[in-house]
């Protein structure tokens, strides 16, 4: 789910700036993660930090597709069940799933039982294999579309993030994936993916995790097309 959507639904407590909240330990965070400690842990340790791991990238694209029409917290709470159901999002294994697997997954109460999204995950796993042949890795494919700093807002504020449900980079990524046969990869979904995987850092100015995510990106070497 994109931060623009998350911010609209978050109940913002009194905070130093719009879009932030401060908990009992006096830690200031983006307001969208305040619902549970589990959500805050995801915000603090994963969201916005750069990722090149193939499994995690594929997992996130799939889970963003499953999230459509639901809250991200709902998906996050089911993530371990999704991992079990989809072979830990190993693309090679998921690409071999067939009709029997679809039937099994539609009956799996631990995940979102949407036949179209299940079929999409299998389809997209097959497309991952194709991408690797051309680009070397899924990571190399997506990181080549990391937006340049000059195309980003000068300051990441509550209002700036609300105004970015998509971006030129997420639109380009969505179009490219759709052209290659991927499904459930619209531009809003792809912007949420880019936010989560650290291709952009949308932790709001004043959030305690913003500097940590920036430092992680500085130390990170993006995968390149081989």
C-alpha cells in the first residue's frame, strides 16, 4: 500500500509535524505505522531500506498485488502464511505451480484467497525467470529505474508524500512489467513497492528511521545488468 494511502487512513496523534507520531518512548515515526508494535517494527527495520535480494523483491511485488483493496497491515499479519503457501517466494518453485496448487491455495485460510491474485503470482514467477535471462536478476531490472535525486521533492513532508501516489519511475516500471506479461503491477502498486524496497526514501522529515534508511542507501551498491 502506498504511503499516500496509508497517511490518509492513519489516526495521527499529537506530533512535531503532520504525518508523524511520537510513542511512549519518545520515538517519532511516520504516522501510518502506529497501529501495532509489529507494524512499527516493519517501519523501523524494513520499509524504505534498500533491497536487492531476489526473493524479497519478488515477495514484495506479489504481496502488493494481494494487498489491493485491503490494508497493508492485513497482508503483513499474514506474511508468514503467504511465505509458507508460496514456497518462500522462490520464483523457480512458484513458476512450476499448477492447477492443483491453485486449488490448494484458494482453500488456504492463512492467505488472501483470491484466485486471480494467486494465478497472477504464478504467472509473475514465470516472468521473473524470463527477466533473469535478459537482465541477470530481478534486482538489476528494477534498480535501473531508481529515480534520480533531482526528480524527487526537496523535502519529504506529509503533503509531499500525499501528493505522490505514483511517480514517473513507478509508471515506467509498471508499463515495462505489463509489456512483459506481468499482472497486478499498476503504477500505484509499483510506487508502494519502490517505497518499501528503498528505491525511494519516503520516511517523512523528522521520522527517526529516515536517517538510518539514507545511511543504508549510501552504503548500498545496486545490482547492475549483467
